[in-house]
C-alpha cells in the first residue's frame, strides 16, 4: 500500500489490524483497529507523527524506504501501539530526535528504553518550524495517559490527535465515508478509554474550539475531513447531561432475575424511557460501555450465588466503576436461593467512583411474587419521576 496523501506534503501511513479482537487483552474490537502514522514534509524538515504498533514495524519501515531523512518523530502519546516502533525509526534515522512532553520522555524511556539524548521535549503551546509548515504542540493530559498531547499543523489547519477522537476500526478509507459505522466505533473507543476523563476532555474541547481545524487526523481509524462530525459527538458524550436512558445489565441463573428484568424493562418502556438490556452471560462488554455513555440510570439484575453476587455482574460493575459514566441513579433487582444478606451491599459498594443515588432495591427469594412485581412497578415509577425532575423526559 502506498502513502496516502491527505494534504500537500502530508501523508498517512495506515497499518490495518483487521483481525485483532482484543486491546490491552481486555477491550473487545469487533471491527479490528488501525494504527496511523503521518509524514509531514516541510521545505526544511521532515517529521513523522506517531509510529505504529510493533507488530507492524516492518510495514512502517517499508513505507519509509523512500524517505531519506526524518528530523523529528512526534510522540503524542507513549503507549506502545503508537510508540512501539519509534526505536526502529530512530535506528534508521540516527540524527532524528523524538519530540514529546517531559512526562512523555520519562514514559518512553521507561517503556522502550530510548536513550535520553534522543529526546527534545516541548512545552505546552510551543511550536517548531519545518520551513513552510509550522507545528504547534498542545499538552492535553489524560486523553488517556498523563503525558498525552496533540499536534496542530497551522498552515494546513490539521490536528494530529493520536487516541483523542480515534476509533477502533480497520478500514481502507482514508477519510470517514460511513458515518454511522465510524460513530459507533468512535463512541466505543470513547466509552472504554476516554470516558473516565470526561471533565478533562471538556476543557480540551473548549481549547480546541479556539482553533481553526479543517481536518482531524487521529492515530486510530479514518481521518475526519468534516471534523464537526466527531467534535459535536464528543461534545455530547462529555456533557454533564445524561439522556432519558436506563441501562440494565443482568444475569439470570434460573429465570427469576430475568422475570424481574422483563417487568422493569416493559414498565420503563411504557413510561417513554429508552432501555438497553444486556445479558452479561453473552454480551459484548463494549456494547454495554457504549450504552453507559448516555445513561441516566443503571439498574443491575443480579442473582445471589451462595452468599455473593454473581461474579459476571461484579465484573461488569467493575468495568462501570473504571469507565465512570455520568449516570445519576442506580437500582438493584436481585433473586436468591435462601439469603441475600450481603448481595445488595456488595453491589453498591462495587461502584464507588459513580456519583449515583441508589433509588431502589427489589429482592425475591426464588420466583417473584405478586408483591415483588408491585415493588418493581414502584421502582419504575420512581425512576420515571427522577427522569422527569431532571427534564430528561
Ligand atoms: Fe492507542 Fe493509548 O493508545
């Protein structure tokens, strides 16, 4: 595959990882992913922006075979899927330097053993000239590591954002063509990686609003030649206002919890609330994370196994606690064999990072009774009232 031209003397090198199905041995990748590196040829200096996953180092070096000189390698982010091939590029271009933040330097030295004298650190707002092109570096920590920055190519109005605005998707498209498909992939990426840093991202978006951005070039997924598409999506995702959405992750061992879930979901739907229901025995945890981006309320359906909550539910709660959605309310539906003494406390204690008000807990020993269903119906009314009070309905 040849270098993809995205502007005059600016090229994308997209390494497509069609078959990767897990990232960090944790995050499902139903559409694979890609690692984008960029080459910017100024009249005096040439730079590479980000490298690629070490699995693709041969492909990257193949793309670089006709490039005689690289002066700088911009490391917007130290994670190995973007930095892992930097040592090989430094070897190929012995006079080149890595440009990164001071924290980025310490991380790259620790993770890749790059010698200290191969770095040139940049301060927030600093710029360098490539001759007829100028690069400005903006420190944007916590998208999603502490050292992350983005690089703005002033003359071409291009933003190299690395993970920020990225999408886990393998596609031969240089620019977004199927917005629906990329929207879901980018939202999945945001939900799993960026959501814990929502407040920081609000500030970064406000800063970027001051810039004239004609194209966003992330290091995962296609580039955005209509950047408002992803900028508007991010604004919505990071906003403090949830939607009229309830997410119901659950497990049912013998059908009792499922009965409670069915009653609740039907009742909420009748109230005009959008519900996403996930059977945790089979669900893609990334789909759950996507639904959590907008949810105002989370209702967990959990059976008690001996004296503890079902472990699949605890795993999902742990994920929710890590990604920190903006949900405001939570409730529990529980069925148990003979005792549920510790289950409810274990469930609510599992999500300390979430600032949620617990608005109800309905339990039943064995099958739900008419009384149990009345309690579920009351929970429906409570959730509906909360959503109305918050002007979500
Ligand atoms: Fe795509 Fe944080 O690495």
